C-alpha cells in the first residue's frame, strides 16, 4: 500500500502509461500422455490452486472425443484426466472449461444428443473427477453447438450455444442452469438478435452478472460486434455494450471476462494499432460506461490482440495469437492493470516457435497468469504459468514504497545522472518532458 503526501502546487494530470517488461514462464504444463494432434490447452481455467485444461482432440474416448486434465498450480503436478462418461468420436469435450471452487464445467459442443452436434456440458467435482450433471438444452436442435462456451459462478452455470437459429440462422443463445439441481433456469436471447450474430460464442459470469459476446452483431457496421449483460437471477438483459469507436470488422465480443464491477471485451479486429491489430475495452458493469481501451505497446497489423481475455481483481491477461515479434505467428500475451491502463508485462514462452499461436487461451488468478498453446509441438499442446509482478509505481523514484516530496528530489538526481528512473513517460529517453510526466504520475498515485 502506497502512502501519498499531497503536493499542493502540482496540477492534477492524467497518469502516463508505462510499458511492461517481458516475462518468461515459471512452469510449463503438458499432458502425461501427450500425443500429436491432441490440442491440449485449447481451453484453460484456474481458481485457487486448481488448474483445468481442455484437450479438445484427445482420442481416449474416440477420435476427437476430447478430455480435460486437472493440475495443481503450485506443484505443476497432473492430478486427474477426465473424459465424459458417454464419450464419443467428435464430441470436442474440453472445447471450453471453467472452474469455481471445487466445481468444474466442461463444454462438449460436438456431442450428439437428439440430433448431430446439439452439444452438451458436464459438471464435475474437480477434486475427485466425479461427474455430477450433464446439461443439454431443453429445445436442442441439430448443430446448435451447446457448450461452445461455458462459465461458472457458485451455483450458476452458463452455457453458450452460438449456432441456435432462434432469430435467424446462427443468431445464438445462452442457457442458465442451477449447478446443484441441474435444472435449466433460463434461455437468454439478445433483445436485437439477428442471423449470424453468434450470440453466446463467448460467455463469462461474476456473481449474478453474465456477459455474453456477439462478435458479428452489426450495431456499428458489418461484424462490428457487441456484448450484453444479463442478470442470471432474473434472466433479464440489463445493458448492451458497444465501443465508442465501433467500426465494421472489429469483432467486438470475440472474448469477454468479468470480475466484480469490471467487464473486459476483446475486439480482435480493431485497427487502432494497424489492420486487425486488436484492442480490449474495459467497462463498468453497473452503468455500461466505457472506462478504458487497452492496446498493446507494440501493436502491429494482424496481431489480433484480444482474441482471448481473462480478468482477476484489477489485472487482465490478453492473448495476441498472431504477434510476430519473436517468430512469425508465434503469438504473445499481455498483462494490464485495468484501473490505470498500464501494461505490466508481455508474456512469451522460452521455447517459442513459429506458428505456435501462443495466447490462444488465457486465464488469470491472483498474481498468476495461465496461457494455453494448443498448436505447440505438432498440436500436442502446452500451457505456461507466469508469476505476475505487482504493478510498477513510476513516481516512487527513491523506491521506498511511499509517495512523498522526497521522490521529486530523487527524480532530479535521476535526471542529472540520466538514470532509468528518470524516464517517466516511457519513451526510452530522459528529457525535461519527464518532469511533467512525473507530476502526472505522482498525482495519479499508485
């Protein structure tokens, strides 16, 4: 906790952003029975010390039947491998995963119910591997892909079915279930649902607030995208989220996350940093107000920053699968402080390869980030764990953990010595402009 002594003669300015450092993994997780074309880490989730990883193409229950693996976060030890009790070829079990406490939910969008690929979702005890419930839609139809996305919060399960045809072909729908009873509570449809929206392709939940992405909604032009907030208790749509600078092709809603009163929405097609460089927007869940727009410090055309997002407390993890900085399409992930907009770190793998598409899936918990790379090593797949440092406090130039006038004296000393602490506007230089930046950073606080 930083103590702050006001400087009355300083003008309150906006905080300058500080680009983060490059971080390498602390652990790499791979399946004990790793095999080519398994797609391990096609989905990832973490809560507390438990990690759940989907392997959508695992063949234990049949070709592309799918499986999930449970790991201990602190030790990296594989604890369980789980396949569906009725596993069958092409189910895609593990296409989506989520965990809350000791309960895990797993999507299986290729599962054949009454018709082909109607889809399903399963509830498990993550400590024992016991299957507790199998969810299917009450109105299932062929090709709905129920289970393409899942989310979980205490007793509430959220299951997306992106290809439901309720308001036109592939308009999409989302279903709410009671985790304890297994009862279907609501079927959610967007108030302005249209063909091709793929409403429910992405879902997230925190408390009773559900966020649903519809990346091909045309609110701001063709495929500009939208996201919706629903109350899971009442089934009511409360807010439609759209960015202030929506443009055709943004794919806003390609990824969603929520924690408390903050919502993240990825727009992988956003072109602020170049064509399809991508961006992520932060919203207030209570009001729908857009708070911040996050863009990678090294944004480049085609990166698709925002293809995956996760949020825990005030820090976000963002995937950028086509990042080319180290190798072509090697990918990267970024960590941001969403309250300040500060980029804390860029995450890369120590064994990064061309066409790994690192950042395909991401998860966040406390000061830990988890990044999935299902394309790794002939599609065997791997997941990487990162320890995220606390955000830097730039104006604390004497590094004593307290913001005070002494930090101004320390900045003067850093300026005279051309020391790294001088650079307050993160341009790589030490100039008089950093004085103004120091004032802004000081007044913004840490």
